[in-house]
C-alpha cells in the first residue's frame, strides 16, 4: 500500500489555519430546515477546525489480509498527523467496533457513533482500506463547510439507466439521484449523525436486504426527498496518485502491487452450475471465453452429456434456489472424487469471469484460513441477520472453509432453497466471516455506475440478458491484470 503524501510542510497547514472567514456559493441538495438549501449554500472557511474533530472510520473486514490493510491505513493517518505536528485523530477499524455482523452496513452503528463522539467531534469520515488521505488537504476541504449544519459529502455516482441492483429506483430519470463512491471516502457532519442516530433508535431499520450499501445509505439520508442529498466534493477522488488530476485531491487511490505470486490455476477447482435447458445456450459462451483458463473444471447439471461433458449429481433441476446442487458440489469437493485443491470457485452458467485476475486476487489470501470471498449482500442485518455471498458473481471458498462447513452438519432445508443465503446462514452460525470484494459483480456492466467501474479491474459479471456476453467478456474481462493496469487511460485499478 502506498502511503499518502507526507511532504506537505508545516507552513502550508498553518497558512490554511489562518485563512480569514469568507463565503462562497455552491449548489448542493437539501430540503431540511437547519441544513443547506438545494440551490444555495453558504460555505464557510472555519479556522477553528481541529484534526481531533474528525473521526476516521476505516471500513475494514475481519479477514487477516484486510485487517493488515486497515492497520496500515490507520498507521499512515497517525504518522501523517505526527510528522506534521498535528493533533492525533481518532481512527477506528469498523470490524473491531463490535461483534455484530451488521456493522458493515453502517446504519446500525450510527447510535454508537453519535453517543460516543457527538460532544467532541464535528465529522465522521468513512474510508476504505485502499483510500489514501492527505490530511492537510482534507482539513482544508472540510473547513469549507459549516460544521454546525448537516452535511453529507462525497464523490457522486449515478446510474445511467434504472438497474435491478437498485430496485429500479428513479426509473424515469436515474441520473437525478447521486450516491457516494466509497473508495473516495465520504463524510457526515455530527449534526447529521445525531439526527440519523435518533431516527434509527426511534424507527428501527425495515429493509430486509442490503445489496448496494452506498446507494442504500444515500436513500436513507435522502428520506424520500425530506432529507439531504449528497454534496459533491471534487477533492474526494478516486484518481491514481501519479495522475496530474490527483494534485488537488484530499483522497486518492494507489496502484496496488500483487500480494505475491498469483495462485496457481491448478490450485483452483471450478464448479459450473447448469441444467439441460441451458447446455446449448450458455455453455458455448463459457467455452468461447474463460473455460480455457481453468485447469480443473466440471459442469454440474441435471443431465449427463458426455459431449460437453456435464456431470449429473443426482439433484433434480429447480427453477430457483439450487441449494441441493450447491451442497452436492461442496460434498464432492472434499471427497476423493476430484483432485485436492486449495480453492473452490462456484459459478453459474451465465457468470463471466477472469480466472487470471482471480488468481492474482487470491495471492492476498491464506488458503489455510476459512476464506469465503465474493460480492457480499446482507439479510436482516439490523435485526441480527447475516451476510452472504451473492452467487451470480462467483463464490470462492478455501478448502478450510468448505471442510468446516461440511463438518458442521449444516444442510439445505430444500433443494430449491436459495443456496447463497443458506450458505450465509451456515457460515454465520459457524462465525466464519464473509469477505467482500467489489471486483465481483452480481449484474451486468450496464447495471453499475461508469465512474464506479472506472477504477476497477473487475473479476466477474453476471447475466446474459440484453447483452452480447462474449462482447462483455472481451471488453471487461479478457486482458490480464498487468495489461489493464498498464493501459493508457490512466484510471486506477483497485484491489489487485
């Protein structure tokens, strides 16, 4: 991880501190009394902002690799403060705040953040493990906003078209609603934190599913038009550190090296779930795109076809759920029927995936640990629910995770139960953490904001609906990690 800029001297910071107060006008969104109006906002350079008034919350995870990344980010922030003779800020690791599985969804934590920090803090800044921060620049940016008012700050994303992952919200004009790119960091003023915490206490969260947290948090704060819209802050960036455009940024991303040698393809067993109905329609796409990158791959179906070949596990096809088939795959993985490998990848027959990029990502993880990796969703997180890996983007398990799961006796309650959610319940009962990577995608590229994908090297997408899947693969997934990150577009590519 490349640390933030440590070369900003004392004079720059203290010159900023002694800036005189003045106001400028910018456009942001809010209709709440006591907050800023949507059309005009008085932005005040507040010379009294102290670094101790900013609470940094790193959106960390329990897996050992992510703990190390988060600790490095915290150490960098503290080192910057000390080297600049600035007050040492509070830096929290999200995964360590409590044992609650729902903490990663942020909203259940608001009452704790409010009660702990409402007296001595002005801002809560959330950032991801790979988000670099220039502290002096960040203080300068936050001084533009009146800390006594409600603010929701970030780098805005928006949907080009209504999308299933956002429940087709704002279908008539999806671009009108903005939500924050977490990689750039996002900030809530303490007055807003306090009001939202009161709302959570008095009106418990009702949403069953957590799918795209950044969008759902923005909806919660927006309150059907009665609350705040996101205020765009240009200095909160996802630019690469070496980009000329990053010079004005308070936050930015680094070009991350591989953690080590990519996992060998012989160490990854690939299981493709299919059925007779899709043998002719979907499996040719797999064979024309990513199958050749797999060393060990089997197709599991309700019909054995030696020409493909497919294997019938004795589980009848179901229109939904596929829990019986998935658990049969898990049992087969730990049996003598297949070669022993460190990793198991389970995908659908309409999943598009880059195995070389997955190999690179797995270099960061220890297969001796119980690793369960993919795109994380949540169910009932505010009421003691659980996280799960959404299956369409691909589910990755270390052998240790599968061994513990199979040894627990956890089973499907029916063959057509939702396999990913049942797995989530089982893993939650075993206290095995779900590890999230935003590089796995449950939907198509068109279902995600362009700026969100611009700083990624994606590992997977899902669904052939209304797209040419071979073209999607060739556009988004064909090149290996090095050719993508060394390209001429200058975009940062994260998490590999």
